[in-house]
């Protein structure tokens, strides 16, 4: 079973900067993490690849003569099977369609809370929109968090969202708290070696599953 990685704010900032513009495997390699871990974290942050990045990755993939997608490419002059069928549906299926304004029985409403993949409490503030509860608690008392700042937990416990356990600091301050660049060179080298070994072990575990 793979050990869960808890992302630091510095790592999240790194993803915000690089994930939209670069291939995920490259970023995972630099962070010493699995591709799936980076993808899941980026997804939880709402990050998406730019159109330019997707196009470039697709172009490089299709250059591979053995890429499985090549056999599904349309040939010049090929006729699509559903031409002229736009709007068609089988008779009777309209009885099962959702009526306008209807919501599923398991719809969550404003105020609903959940735990994110990183262990933070999130609260629904509007349809389809969740925010970190600790940030909502802070802003109710102190107003909006300025750009370039974040709210942290004094005791390090992400589910302790009491106001007296919250503190606002700049991202630069948080970077200094988390980055290993402040460590002695020998410890930096040791941590880098640990990340490489962790990646090798995780890959081996995935192969054995």
C-alpha cells in the first residue's frame, strides 16, 4: 500500500505555476512523486492544462508510430457513421429524462462539509462551489485574505478550524517554512535521495499489484 503524500503549500504553488504548461510526468519527476499523485492534487486545486500544452502533448504522442490512437484517426474522405442523425433519439426515452430544475436525491446543499484529499475541511458555499472551511472562518472575522497570503494552522492540524488556531501569513513566509533549501547541503542531498528511492519503491509496488 502506497504511503499517502501530504502536499505542502510550496508544492501546491509549484503546481499552480507549472502544471498548466508542462507534462505531468515531468513535474512528478522533479517533485519525486507519482504521476497519479500529481494529477490528483492538480485536479483538487482545479488546475487544467492549457490548450497549447494539450495540443503539444498530443502532437508528440501521435509522432509515435506505435501509438494506439493512430489506428482510430479519420482517413481523408472517410464518412462518419452518424451523419444526418443530429437530434435523433429512440422513441420513448424522453420519459426517463430529468425535468427542468430537478435535482438528484443525493444533491448536497450550502453548508455541507466534506474532507478534501489533502485532509482539509471544505464547505459548500454555492452550487458546485466549495471553499476551505478554515479560510471561510478566518474571512468571516477578518475580511478577505489578500492576494499573496494564506491561512495556516498554528498547531498543524488541518481539521482544527477554530479561529484562535488560525494565522494569516504571506506565501513567501510559508515557502520559508516548508522549503528544504534552508537545510544544510548534506541534508538537502539526503532528502533528494529519499525522494528518488520513494519513487522507485512506489513504482515497484504498482508493478506488483
